[in-house]
């Protein structure tokens, strides 16, 4: 009895130019042309803005900058959409006390498209 195994290849994209930026206490990867869902920022659909909190930037194959704490430069982005995440149900319950509290929460998000990394 013989077992035939296929070679499974995992395709991992390699980007020569990208940056890591901070927004709302979280870190995100910025790649030119990609969209990213970040914490809510003020603005309308189509508005352009700049992100100055760059923590890391890779410019070429072996050329990169690490911020201490930030890297000088900007990321230019466009707001694609303002939306809310799916609802999260919060249910608090205390047994034998007739205490039941049900709440829901929808976190606001902003979808942005990265235009350029400078």
C-alpha cells in the first residue's frame, strides 16, 4: 500500500516597500494600494489625510528604518468607508439574585486605502 502526498506550497507575498504605523493603541501594516480597517477617525468618504506615527519603514530589499520611537515621514491615505463592526452581545448574570443585564455594542471602524509611503 502506498500513500501519495502532494507537496503543499504556501505562497507568501514579499513586499519591498511597507511601513508599520500606530492608530488607536494598535499597530497596522501599510502597503501601497492596500486597504486597512483602523479605529474610527473623523472625515468623510474620499477625504485624504496623513499618518505621522510611523514605527517602522522598509524601503528596499535590505534598507529599513526603525523608529526610536518614531520614523520621520508620512503615510498618505484616503478614507474609503466609515462603518461599524458586527454587534457584540454583553450578557451579565448573577445566579439566584434575579440579575440579568443584556447589552450590545458595535465598534466604529474606518476603512482606508494607502496611497503612498514617504
